[in-house]
């Protein structure tokens, strides 16, 4: 693979393999686990208004996830990346692709029907999106653990060392 960024390349990609999953994880927790459920409990938020806000927020979140995934893909295509981490990253990118290309369009059709007054809003389709985010959360946590374990090594305590 061609060198794009000089000798800092390894350090940059290694840092990206820790920072990007952390940012992605925070994004999912902040939007999917905090913002989305709370939005409908706010005073004055109707179902149509909440769905409109949700569509805008999740579309933006998905674009940010795509940017993170593309940069992460660059970082895992470098040398010295373990198969476990590379496999996890590719798995998370696959889940993201399914979430955006399969699940979101189904939810958008459902939202359109609710906004048009054709359906009442009750649907189990959101469970698919929640499941995808659950898989992403677990996978991203695992990626962070794997990445940090490569950086952090614990030195055994010397028997001559005095306790603090």
C-alpha cells in the first residue's frame, strides 16, 4: 500500500483506531440512547414534530458515522493491524451499511405513513435499528478494548520495589 502520510502515518492510524471508535460510541449513546427517547417526553413535542426532528438528527448522525467509518477503514488497512481488530472494524462498517441502506429506508417509509395520517406510529421496525445500534455499541467497546490493550502494557511489580 502506498505511503500517504510519511512516518507519522503509523502513529496517526494507530491513534485513529482508538479515537474513532470512542467518538462513534459516544455519538450512538448520545443520540440513540439519550436524545431519541427524551425528545418525545419534552413538553409540546407532537408525534409529527418528534418524527421530523428525529429524521433530521438521525440522517445527520448517519452521515457522521459514514465519515468515521471511512477514516476507520483507512486506519485498519495499514500494516500491523491485528486480524481481530480488522475483523471487528469491518463488521461494524457492515452493520452501519445495513442500518443505513436497509433499516433507515424502512423507517422512513413508516415515518412518511405516520406523517400522512395513514398509520398510528406503533411499529416494531425501530427494534431493528435499536438492535443494529446495540451491535455497534458492543462491537465498538470491544474495538476500544483491543486497541488500548495493544498500547498499554502492565509491567510486573519488582519484588525489590517498596510499596507506596
